[in-house]
C-alpha cells in the first residue's frame, strides 16, 4: 500500500472516524486514501488551518476521543499553531498531522515549496510527542506510538510529520491493533496516606481541575465528595465535573471563602497555580495534590503530600477508602458526625449556603453579563455545549455559568486564544451532531475565523454563534481608559452587519437586543438545527477582573 493508505488505515485501526483538514500538494496521497475510506472516515475541510486545529480540539475535549487535524507543511502548519497551543494548554488529545517537503531535501534549505527551517523543532515545542516518518513501513508504528502517548499520562497534543514522497511510496505494511488506554496508576502507599489525611480532616475542600474531566473521573469525584461531605471547587475548564445543581458544587471564586475554615485542600487534576505563577492560596489548610503530570506537583507549589497518577484512579481509590464508592452518600448539613466512611466532616449546610450567598453578592457587580448568561442557560439543554471565548460574556461565563454535565463547557484556558471559539464550536458540533452547541463570541474574536461560516454551511454544522457586538476590543479599551488616561488607540472596530454577513454565506442571521429576546431567538435557533448567527448589540460591560484574578481591586462604586 502507499504511505497515504498506511496512514489512513492506521487511523482507522485506532478508532478515528473524522479528520479535520485542508488538502494540498504535499498531502495528495493521504487525501486520495481518505477518498477511498470516505465511508469510514469523514473529512471536514476548513477554510484556514487555524480552524483545523481548533475544530480538532473541540472534537477532542467534548468527547474525550482523539481529535485529528491534517495540514500542509510550512505556512499551513504555522497557521494551525494557535489551536495547537490551545490544545496544549487545555490538555486536549489532538493528533496534528503535518506534511513536509520531500524527505531527501529536509533541512537543506533549498527552497522547496512550503519549506521552513526546522519545522520538526517547532512542532516539538507545542506537543507532548512528535515524530517524522521516513518510510511507509514506519507510519503504522508511529501512529500507534502517537495514540499510545495520547492515551497515557497527561493528555496533550502529539504531532506526526509525513513527507510527500513517503506518502506516495508503496511497500508491504503491517497495521497493528489500536493503542490501549494506559493511565498512570498512583502509588498505593501515597494514596493510603492521602486517605488518612482526608479521614482526619474536619473541613476538607476538593479543588477539581480539567484533569478530572480528561481522565473521565467525574463519577469518582462525586462519590468522594459526598462520602466526605466536602465542597467541590471547580476550575474554569472543570465546570460540570459535578453538576452545578449539586449542593456541594462551587465556582472557583468560592475558594476565597472556603479556605478560611478549611483544614485540608485536596487538589486533583489542576495545575494549582495563579495567573501570576504562584501557588493558589489555601490559608492554613494542609494541601494534597494529585496530578498525572509530575511537573505540576513541584514548585511553586508546596504540598504536604503529592501524588503522581491518573485522576480517575486516584479518586476511585480515595472514594473506596472513605466508603463512598456508590456516590450516594449524604450531603453537607447532616451534622458533624460520621457516615459510612467514618469521616468527621463538620461542614454544615448553612455554612456552605453562606459561601454561596457571598459569591452571589460578588457576582451582582456583573449583573448585565449574568442576565445574558441566564438567557443562554435557559435556552440551552442540560447536555448542550457552550463554547466560551475571550470576550466580556465569556469571562463571566468562565466564573459563574451553571454547567450540569462534564464536557459541556469549553474555554481556551490559560492560553486565552482570542478568536478560538467559533471554529472550536464547529468541531464540537461535528463530533456531537445530536447535541445543541452554542458559541459566545465578541465582534473582535469572531473576525478571526468567520470565513468558517462556509464550513458550517457546507457540512450543515448546526452551531449557534452569538456575537456580542460593542464595536471595540473591549479589554484593550478599558485598559486604555483606566490606566492610560483614555488615550484610545487601535481599540475601535469597523464591523459588518452580522445578520447580512451570515446570509451572504447562506447561513441564517438574527438579532437580539435584550436578554429576554436572546432566550427566545436562541431557542428558535437551536430548534432549527442549522447554522445560525445571532448578533447582540451591547454597550460596555462592568469589569469582571476582580472576580477572575485575586488581588485585582474591585471597581469603585
């Protein structure tokens, strides 16, 4: 078979049913192989490589399965790096397949089409593992190793480069079976010590990060929380790890109050550092860290106990140790006595409700954003996916949007990739055709990938995109006003009529001018099961930054 056929059959062997990409001359034999496999693997062709990596990320994070993107070398590979960096930041299992120049001229600087210096080195900086295939026979083994990396340890993107002469060459090739899941088992002795610390704690708090979701550990998280009767604080990308309706579920803001009384903090699947690079404050509480990546257990963190290993396996073991394997234990408010696990949690319902009320009081300062978020929540089914964005509504969503199921709320994480939202939402919809998918974006961010309206139309990706239009790069303008004496520079935008823009692509456009109107229009758009763009004209929103980053002073009242 050709190297292209070996590549496609290796993807099939590992369960791949969809590839996002853009064809090009260096990929011709891979694309031809995809043509012959078109009944088994869907190829979603984007309009820009940036969207390819975003869509692969959206597919991966919303399903837990590997998302695959394929791009030509040089400018194509470079165009997709913003999405690759986002996937890296958010621990997303993405396979980034990049073309190359012919294997005989790699590194010689002869000016081959799309050649850039050290493409392999660039890819290594943004991936967990990277390889270059030199023959058709190598391809299946490298694909197998790529999936083994994706299915073990911390999930992060991997890349595979395949030169065009390797894709075109023919050879006898053997396709191995799928790479197995291989989560890293935590040290049993360390887990026993952690369980003992939890059993002795009277006011434990659990901080759950995206690693819990990535490891499919949400059921075990709930079991442990209820066995301990411990509040669960969820980070931005862990929202929905337990339902926001659960009396033990809290936004990240709540940690500022909970730590005042906590005597132990168990942080699982989170980097547990502030945006400024320090350890998250835990007051006088002891700290236990659990993470699949040993690098996330060391300085600047100073835990009393660090456990390296898979979040799900660790949570299951801890839940079993404290008697919460069924997840049906009592909730806070049953007093300070013990339950089936012998824990002595003294959190009472009144205390936790007081913390929740404190958070609600703090959120009152961003009332306009919350009104729009409430409108979206009312229209979006529990299992619908909201893709947040680097925009004023998105910032608020990251800290207080109610999420009821795991993998139904996506953000760009610490990468803060402006413009990622719309294309990522298309990847989510492609992988979840039966679920409602809504993206909130701003007029600034939407411009990055708006040509993908063509992709949405072509593949009938029924994503609903809500564009909040204030005519500015809102954050930049606020900073210029508050810190630089209102010396506004390059922060104003000239925008199209978004309704007409959508219609020019053959996509339905609508407009909503209030939260109540947005709920109505959004319900209709979701029910229509087709791509829809909703423009929402807005003014300036109040700042949320004192709620997002501890230490930022609240705005003057």
